C-alpha cells in the first residue's frame, strides 16, 4: 500500500512540475501576443490604405504595361511562400497551414510548384515530400525582423520579375482573434487589377513612374502585414495550447489527489481492521 501511495505522489509531483512549465509558457506567450498584436493592429490600416491607393492609381491606366501586372503565359511555374513556426507547442497551428499548402500543391501539380519556406516546422515537413525548395528562413521564432522580411520580399519579387516564377502565392495564418486563426492562401504576384470606387488624382511626373515606385513599397508593406498576421496567430495558438495544457494538468492533479486520499484512507482502514482483528483474537485466546 505504501508503495502505491509513493507512486501516486511521484505522479502528482510530475504533473505539478508540468503545470508550472505550461503556466509559465502561457504567461510568456500572452506577453508576446500583446506586443506583436499591437504592431499588427497598427500596421493593418496603413497596409490597407496603401493597397487602395495602388489599385486606384492602377485603375486610372487602361494599359498596365508594368511588369508586376504581367502574366507569363509561356512558363507556368508557381512559387509558394509558406510561413510556419520554428518551434512546437502551438496546437494545430502548423498542421492547418501545412495542410492548406499541401492542397494548393496538389491542385497545381507538385512538378510546377516551388517553395520558399519560413519556419523550421515547414522545412522539416516539405524537405521529405519531394517538392522543390528554393530557399528557407529559420530561427525567427515568431519575432518580426524588418531586415528578414525585406530580404524575403525582395527574393520573391526577383523570382517573379526574372521569369523564374509566373505567379507568387503566400501561405500563412490570418489572425482574427485570440481564439480564431485561419490558414490562408493568397496571391501576391502578379497583381490582379481591381475596380474600386473611382478617385481623381493628379499624377506628377506621370502615372507609370508613380506606380513603379509605389508597387515595391506596397509589396514590402503587404509582406510585413503577412508576417505580423502569422506571428500573432502563432503566439495566440501557443497561448491557447498552453492554457489548455495547464487546465488539463489541474484537472489531472485533482483526480490524483483524490486517488491519493482514497488510497491513504484505505490503508488506514486496513490497519484499523488488522488491529481490531488482533485484539479480538487475543480476547478469544
């Protein structure tokens, strides 16, 4: 009986240690989530207004000869940039985006798709799947870096402009709130013209020159927004996962403490019965 209680105590100690770890990770994730969430909410209006300006200016030109709007009908190669996490313990965050990327690759044909991977989890998965990997970026750990973001954006733009990719897509997780995050596949290049509410502009020196300078800035801002969306979603997913793990540990602890008390009470009852039986045996003797 004492050995059984000892085993239960060891389990309780193990669960308590696990609960401390998950609780600490939850608090860290909450702090990181709050910081990057503020950056995301600040970036969204700017990126949206820049996008509207770009599309409005583009709608004024009936003949868009800019290379960012051109479609390569001869060489049909697709480039997909997949953003995952570098570490685990974030629930189904990586599974959802990898599943969405797999569906995209399957629908477009693995032989036509090349990958630029951000995050260790995506690299570990796709390096075993026979899909061409052009480049990978690891070690960000959901910390936004303007330099790395600009570097990745520049590479995606160059691959498109040089004809190595006829289209560029992004696979990332869009942040809606701390509970809901959605895997998204979105086209970055070529830019598809949109018919927005007409706005009158006076363009100096000319519309084409303005668009030529504006579009790279738009693409940089778009990628910055995408990274902030993905990293905010990762921290939110990890916060929820750690809270769930902590709650499960609490529930398990309650059950183990109750079991320990029952075993201890059973041992005491057994000892009392043995003493009572011994007393009765002595009296009869």
